[in-house]
C-alpha cells in the first residue's frame, strides 16, 4: 500500500511526528483510515481535539496517527487542508463542521428531469468556487430528455468558466468526457440533491456496483438518500470519489470569494455607477440598472445574486443581520410616521 496513491505528498508533514494517514470513512466517533501499512481504524486523541481544539477530521483529510497494530490507532493531528467544504452547525454553541476535504474537483450534479433547477445550480457553483477546488457541472439522466440544447445553453451561459457535461449512467452517454478529471491521485467530490443519480454515476464510473442505489418517485423525481456516511472511494483508475449525505445541506456562509466567481457577470457592473453609494434601485447613472435595461444582465440573475448575498450574511452573523433588519423596519415606520404628520394626504 502506498499513501501517495491516495494523494498524499510527504512535504505535507514538514517535520511533524506521527504516521500519516488519510480518512476514507467517518462513522460517528470512529474513523476508517488508509496508511502505508494498509487500512486501520482510529479515534481522536482527547487532549488534541477536545481540549486544544484541533480541527475534527472528515472524509478526505490527511492526519497523523499513533499507529496501533492490534486495535484502534490514535489520531493526534489534522494536517492543513488544500480545499474543503464547511457546514455551520444549527446549534450556535457548536463550531462549524468540515464535511469533505482535499479534493481537486467538485462534480455539481443536476438531473435533466424534474430536478433541474438553475437557482440550486447557482448556489452549488458559489459553494464550489469557495471550496478552492474546480467545479464541473454534470447534467445527469440525459437519456430522459429528447433535446438537451435549451438546458445546455442555459447552464453554459451561467457556468462562469466551469465545464459542463451531459451524461447518462444508464446508456453510457458522455461518461468518457469525465475521464480527464479521474486521473490517478485526483479526488472528486459529488455535490447534488437526493435522486440526482450520484450513486448510480459512481457505479458507472467504477465499472461495478460499489454503492447501493435508491428508487425515484416518478411524481416528483425525488429519491431516497442512499449515502448514510461520509466516505472516500478509490476507483480502479486510481482516482477517488467522496460521496457524503451532508453536501445537500451546506449553508451559505463565508462565501465572498465563491459569490465573486459564480457571479462574475454581475459583479463586473458593480463599482461602475455614478455614485459610490448607489443601491442599484432608482439612482441615476446606475450601471447595474443600465445593464439590465440593455439586456447585458437579466433581472433574475441579479436577484439571485442579491438573494445569495443576503443568505450568506444571515448565516455568517445571524444576530447582526436581524439587528440591521429591525433597524431598517424602525426607519420605515419612523419615516411613515413623519410623512403622516407633515402631509395631510397620508393621514388616515
């Protein structure tokens, strides 16, 4: 067994003690690991993680362990991450949680049946750019659509540099186009909602059934969640796939870089307005308003940008967001009250 085949680079150690390993599965408080000596299981060392506060490992993480050949090894350190997805815990007293780490590509998966949703795609693109990896849009179930041209044009228009591929795991259509991302040592994360065909695609790429698949309800194209834990899977090609049940519930927080990349077509008009404090509503000389009126930017696209910015701010600092919202409502009420006092037309 060679850990370098799993993407490990010895320079990562930089003189630190411990045997390197990669997390290939997470089962609550027990971790499945791969090392130069083969597979083993490990648990977190209490002081380093529960006292000193080191980052809890997740699927794809490289860690240092105190190896135990006759039982569970002790995980003593999480090594720095190249890329990662984070999820903010609903409990405000708990820290954020990494759900996947050290991947090279994000396969943003959307089904070409009823699951196809541009709003969701914009969200996933934002999260993917923020992760530090390269997003790749994979439109699944191409065999269910007679004409892909309209959907492909729509996706390519807003892909913002991400490659777009239409595939069918049933017929094999388009699967060969994904080979360029699946070279030895590379890691790919699957990002998509249930029923999009993630497990089916893993099986198709692996050439064997290594993941169970769930049925689809024909009335709404929703599927059962077939992935029950975070796991890294090695394919025969030497590439790795991380599939996780947590990707569908990632929050929009700390995504300033991701939004800038996913909505570069919107942000190119920001800062071009006549007034620096332009709110892009009714002010004269507004570059955003002009772009929408001339067709260079759609209103729907701009509204999506604002919605994600608002959601990100809410997730990042809920208290500040609600405080500003209350102040805004107070200013509206105060303005209405003054208007009624000074203008008889608005008195009831």
